[in-house]
C-alpha cells in the first residue's frame, strides 16, 4: 500500500437529511458548498464514505430504524459517514409480515428513501433465515406446525414478493443467512427439513434473480473468517452452486470479532472465496471485548483492550482492501448504545464493539479506520465508487 499524504479538495461537507441540507464545512474546500447544486449530497471530505469513495470501496452501516429520523445525531452520522446502509432488522420476515398475508414495508421503505436522498446503496438483509421468523410460521426456526408443501410455497412467495417490492433499490441482497453450523453441518432449520436438504438455497437464489436480475445476490454467514469446518463447508457449498450455475454473486463475511479469540485468517478466506469467481464483502463487522457489569456494559474491563480492538478493526479493513473483489466494508451499527452485543453476551459481559461510543462520539477505533482509508487512497486499485454495481 502506497503511503501518501491525504490531499482532499473535491468533496464538500453538506449532507441532506430527509431533504434538509445541513452544512458542515470544517473540512471542505472553501466555497464548494456555495457553488454546488442544491440537490447535491455532500459530506465531510474526511468522512469514512468520502475516503472510501476515493478507492471505490463502499463503507456501510447497519441502521436501527427506531433511531433514524428521530435521533438527530444518529441520523446525521448515518448520512455523513456511510455510503451504504443495511437495515438491522426491518427487512426480516418477522417485521415485514408479522401477520400472515399482511405486509408492512413502511420502515424498510423509509430506509430506502433515506438512502436515495443521501446517495447511499442498500444491502438488503435478509430473505431466508431461521431466526426472526414470524411466530405464525415458526417460533424457533427449527420447528413448525406448517406442512412441507406450505413452507415451500410460503418461502417462494416471500422471496418473490420482497425482492419485487424493492426491485431496483437493492445493491446486494443477503438471500440466505447462516445456513451452516460451526461444525460445518447444515443447520437443521425448517427450510432444510422442508426440502430434505440444502436445495432451498439454490431455489431462493433463482427466485431472487428472476425478481430483480440486477441485484447482487449474496450468501451471508459468521465465522467464515476463521479457516475451519464451517468456512470449508460453505466454501465447498458455494463452489457447487457456481458449478450448477445458480445465480450467486457473492459471499458476505459477517465479521463479528472478539478480542478473546485472536484475529482470524480473514484475508486468505476472502481471497479463496473470491477466487471462485465471487464478490466478497464484510457485512456485519464489530469487535467486542470483556466489559464491566451493567450499567457500564461498554467500558472494557482491561484498559488496554481498546488497543487490541484498534488492531482488529484495522486488520479487518485491510483484509478487504487487499482483496480486489471485496466491494464493501460494513460495521454492524456505529454507536455502542445500539449494538446487539451487550444484550446478547452478558455472562460474562461483553460490549464496546463499535466505532462510536455510547454518546455517539467517535472512538480511537474510528480514527484508525479513517487513517487506514486515507492512506489507502494513495494506491487506487478499484474501478471507482460502487465497483461491481
Ligand atoms: O421489536 C421488538 C420490541 O417490540 C420488543 O419490545 C423487544 C423486546 O425484547 O424486542 C424487539 O425486537 C428485538 C429486535 O432485535 C429489534 O430490536 C428482538 O427482541 C431482538 O432479538 C432483535 O435482535 C436482533 C438480532 O439480529 C436477532 O437475531 C439484533 O437487533 C440484530 O442486530 C441482530 O442481527 C444479526 C443479523 O441479522 C445476522 N447476523 C447476526 C446479527 C447479530 O445477531
């Protein structure tokens, strides 16, 4: 990577929040804001998205729709710092069809509109999963009172209706999420049981492709970063999908990292999947560590832990930068208050996993990522913003 001084002059610093232009010209070229057309979307030249633009790498975030719009700081950061957004929850089946036969697209539509206003691409998450299913379908993802034939018809309709609803608005779809267990065996979900195997995955990709041929279709999972039974099983499986000409475009590496487990063999794993002729993406990155008991769940117990976290964030980003086919880098949210980690890992307590603290102030981890992106701009290696779209 060529190390070059950061020379920024072309991007200015106004951002459109639901149509309202906010000026923030601290790092903008003088006069740029006044000269720009009123509809232009502008953001700070040293924002993560601006730095990512310079190397054609989309920097994304998961978005909590309970905060977007109502929380001013949260909304401003979402618009200014990120060039891609992923709904953290509102495109999941449980939320789009809580009552059988009645769709509620409103929160997801609001995110898509926000993304358009702010010139962001959308990662659709997720069409086929065993978790967060509506209770009328399954309460645990593994058991159901519905017949196999009903399940097959329901999944087909769900994939087709949802992809059609958002046709043209989604950059990457996570078509199937987390179909394998850590031991590399297929997860015995309601879908696996209904099909009597993994055939539901090829079907889902085909239905999604028919409904929106331009969307990039991804398989998405966690722990693919570590070479081992799960990563190997998914690798073998997607290789088979490619051989069968199933319309799969990419593999998402979630990247839920933890300082206690060591940094994974991420770059090599991204590269071997890319070598199958696939795009890859880091889709849900966070770096958790041991933290204090409530209410200080985002205060590391070890004062040195943030240094390890900085290193993990930096290496996770650099792994993506080093693999040409890695088209987006997406942290799973940006404020520790809104992270899923403290609620999920509470014995022992873990947290402090994101780039912004509980007051939505950037942490040292943010500045490390910002610096890495700035330095990477000295070595352009991509085709420009939104490479692969
Ligand atoms: O919306 C209800 C609310 O009405 C209710 O009062 C409250 C009570 O618990 O629950 C709310 O729903 C919660 C939902 O998030 C929205 O906040 C669910 O309980 C909670 O389980 C759900 O957690 C989400 C989790 O997926 C579910 O598995 C997290 O926010 C979300 O970050 C997490 O994201 C997943 C990715 O989709 C896939 N990869 C792993 C990642 C982390 O688990």
